[in-house]
C-alpha cells in the first residue's frame, strides 16, 4: 500500500511532515505511538464523512482519536489513517433537542467550565481535565459526582456517529434514546460500548433523564459551588500488614454499607491509594460537595470508620480543605492528577461488589512491601450510589451493582524497562485474583473490568486463566447485543482494535 495523503495540510498531517512526530506522540501512554500514512483533522461532521469515505475507498484502516488518553493503544494504530477529532470542541445548548450538544474533542475540563459558567449545571464526568468526551463517554466515564448523579452515559439522549455500510459508503446517523427510533440500538451501544467500535462519534447530546423543562439550567444536575477535600495519610515506614489490611477492609466495608442509591452518604466519594513502600505514603482522600448540609461531619464520620481499630496513627488527618468547585475541577494540576503523563504506562482494572477479603489485601500488600523498589500502585475509587439505580441492560454499562472501581497501575520512562514493570504489575493483579483465574470474574464480590481502563492481558490466556472471555469481563451479558449492533453498523469491521467488539461468529467466518 502506498503512503498517500490529502494535500490540504490544514486538515491532514502526513508521514514526512515536520509536525508528524508531535501529532502521533500526543497520546497519554507513550508505549503506543501510531505509525500511520496520515492524520486527518476534520472540523465538521461532513469532514468526518469525507475523511472516513476516502480512507475506506483507498483501502486504508481507520482509527479514531479524540483526547488520546486511552491507556492501551486502542486509539493509535499501525498503518492506515488516524482520524483525530480533537479540533471539534464545541459545547452548546441545542433547543431543538432540549439537550446539551457536545462535540467529541471537547475536553472534560472545558466542559465543566462551559456548563458551569453559562448554565450552572454539570455532568458526572472524570477527574482528568484533558481527557476528551469522545472516548470518555462511550467507554462509560465516571467521576467524583457519580455516586450522587450516576454515570455520564445515563445522561446521553442522542449521538451522531459516522458509520460505514456494507458497500463501504460513509454516512452520519443520529441515534436517540427514543425506543421508536430505528437507530435506537446504535444509541444504546454508545452508552458504554467502548470507543473505536462502531464509527466516529461527531456529537453527543446530554440531558437528565426524564427532565421536562425548557430551561437549560434545569436540564442537567446543578453544579456544586464549593468542594471539600479531606485526607488521611500514613507513612509507609510505620505501616504494618495488619493495619494495612484493616484500613482497606474498613474502607471497603464503609462503601458496602453506604452506597444505596439516594442515601445521604452517596454525596461523599473517596479514593484509597497505596504506592510501593519505596515511594510514598498510603492515602485515603475524601471528596464532597460542600453545599451539602453536614459535609464536614460526614467526612469525619467516614474517616473515623476507616481508622477504626487501626494502630498506626495517620501522619495527616484533615477534613478542612474547602475550595471553589470550578477551580478544583478545572485546575491545571488535574490534567494529570496521577502525575504520570508522557510516560510509559500499564493499567488494570476491576469492579468490586464487596470489600476485598483480608487475604486478598494481604496478598496485595506483599507486592508493595518488597525490598526491591517497584513502580506499582493501586487505587480504589468510590462507585455505586446512583450508578446502581439503573438496570444492567438499560445501557451498555452492565456493571450496576459495584461499590468501588479498582485501578492497578505502573508508570516509567525507559522503554528498556517495559517488561520488568509490566511483570510486576501482572504479578500483583494475578495474586489478588488468584481464586478466579487471575481476573475479576463476576461473582458475589467481583463484577468484571472497566472498558475505559482497558487491559489487553484480559484477552491473553496466559494472564486470564479463568475461562471467561475478555468481552464478558468488560461487557457481561450485554456483549451479544453489542455484537449485533456491530454487525448492523460496521459490517466490514472497519473500526477495530485490540479489544474491539467482534462481529458475530457467522459473519467473521464468511468474511475471513
Ligand atoms: C490521566 C487519566 C485520568 C483519567 N481519569 C478518568 C476518570 O476520572 N474517570 C474515568 O471514567 N476515566 C478516566 N480516564 C480514562 C478515560 O476515560 C479513557 O481513557 C477515555 O477513553 C479517554 O478518551 P480520549 O478521547 O481522551 O482518548 P482516546 O485515546 O482518543 O480514545 C480512547 C478510545 O476511544 C475511541 N474514541 C475516541 N474518540 C472517539 C470518537 N469520537 N468516536 C468513536 N470512538 C472514539 C478511541 O478509538 C479509543 O479506542 C482517565 C485516563 C487518563 C489517562
């Protein structure tokens, strides 16, 4: 295949262009850098239709990127064309749909800012301000307001997608949550079916389900005005296995008790973060809208519960950091709140229906308490609450009974160290899930993994010995329906990556 590219350099950057290296390297995880014929930068839906149509007609593979914050290279590729929609950034109110129309290149931080300043409303999105809604929403994004307001997909009322039909023709379709819409299934697939599977999203429309007002200020949840952060920290040099187990058990069981939809405590969310002992402290952070009556008391009740029976004194205990909500959610530090941007990276995920057992926590602890320094850490982030008020089949986010999301991470800079750090992370995760084939197979304690934190190891029988496929871990019982949508809207499998929705068996065989 020859490496041809459009001649319009304002809308495409070809291999050989001096901007090319920067353009392919703008993703979050430097382990995955595209090597494509050219990168296309459409500005309108019509541009996307033209760009996709040209690529397909030329027999080139098509890959989609919005914010480049995918963790596992699903938005980067070898060969073909990278369609980068990061310049499609508008956030507007669309009176014709009584909904907020948001283009895929809009960054989470910009969306918070626009929605707050113009209408006083918000969405339960994630914490990294540079993540784009393009990949974030379709992957089932969540954030500090999700226990109170649900997952972002619960607000999706319509989506515009550029798809490719069996004849190779590209066209834009608007699909809505109206069950009578002939494209209703395409809407459903975008409520958590994962990015890069069906076509290129060119616009999302969002509104609170059931909202009837004509006033945009009433059509999404009200944004908080002030925000209270609290921290508990323990220095590693004082920590014992017994106390570590106790802290994480206390933390998890608090979420077991306090995650019923609509309950007072779902106003509060939190994270538990433990690094390897060579690098930092063990932290529990709490986050709450300070406009909620009793926010400080709730924070302290939560901290008391986490500390119950723990012998090691925290070196920090504070519940008094109160800041402007908008400032906090859009501060530039939050572009990379994990401090990992620009590095090489591996992440694994898990949904937790229950707190880990003491045995699981002890196993995890031993990977952090080694004499050799390891660049690994894990976090458990508050979930449940309003998220669990929605049925598993109502959207493509099937996980509707978990109380925490787990993220296991490693980051480093030197490519020569890839195998070493990945091996350490794999060993940790495999040990925690030793009783279920090395992965969080759904049972009364686990609910699979999160597709926005993708991990190609789940598709590798060396690391997933459970006999449960990666697709079931991510999509549970919703996977067969997602495959049908794939068959209808991407019958040629033009949109594919290492963890993409597969065509149904029959079709895969006949097109093989
Ligand atoms: C530092 C950091 C912090 C994060 N914090 C959170 C968090 O708080 N909460 C949370 O839920 N998630 C979080 N995430 C995960 C994030 O939601 C996902 O990585 C998300 O998919 C990134 O979207 P993107 O458009 O920026 O990335 P991309 O890499 O551009 O896209 C990710 C995937 O979506 C596909 N895609 C992108 N745009 C489109 C489109 N327009 N149409 C169709 N497919 C598309 C891509 O092909 C790729 O497969 C975080 C990620 C990072 C790196």
